[in-house]
C-alpha cells in the first residue's frame, strides 16, 4: 500500500514543485505517492530524481502485479531512479517493466551510522544487511568451507530458516 508516515508529504511536495527546477527525493511510500500524483494530475511536471530505490520482489502474484503497475505509473513522473548496485538496473528494469534508461547506478559507500560495532580480530567472513542480498548463494558457497561466516540481519524469520545444518555460520540480529 502507498501509505506515508507523514500523510501530508506528497501534497506538500506537489505544492513545492512549482518553486523548483528539479526535485530530488528518497523512495519512501510518501515520495512514491507524490510521483504517482504528479504523473496522474494535470499541471507542470518537474524533473524528479528518486534516490535509494530498495524494492523487493513479491512472491504473491497479485501483490506483484499491483506493485509493478504502481511503479510503472510512478516511473512516468521520475526522470531517474538512483540505485546502489549496477545489477539493480537490470533486475528492476526487467522485473517491473521500467526502461533501463531511467536508472542510474551511483556507488554508495557502506555506512553503519547508529550501530555499535566492535570488530573482532580473527579469521572469518562477514556479510550484513537485508535489502537485495543473495544470502542463499553465499550460504551455498561457504557450505563446504570450514571458515566461519557471520551474517548481520534484521529479519528474524530468515535467520531461523536459512542456516540450519551450517554450524560454522552464525546469524546475529542487527537493529536499525
């Protein structure tokens, strides 16, 4: 659903757009709702750049169809979608039916702001995060290895399911 924590945000953006040459936003629900409204409503449409598009695949066919339709409508208003990996261009364009030319990859450095991280010395692999991670492939790659793997994830269901039978893999809860 397109529900914003700040329900007035899309309408404030619609009002403010007339004062600017371009609008740069994130990809929250409220900002997507603004893009949807700008695409559908009459009036001046300004260039819109959307940063940090972290879209997930939908396993439910009806939810997928709805999400694909909404994002295609949003793409009518968005000049460029900025993504953090080059693979996301291919994935999102194909999965959601949005032109490749609307995407732009800008490398985004990893940041751990707000986390109390204390690295420890030792021989181990580390992977962290939730969005657009292919942990299944990583787990299959380390399955025959004896080197320990530590994964930090906020998804508790994933943690319980994926590492059974892999004693050298430890999944830790990460807070946001």
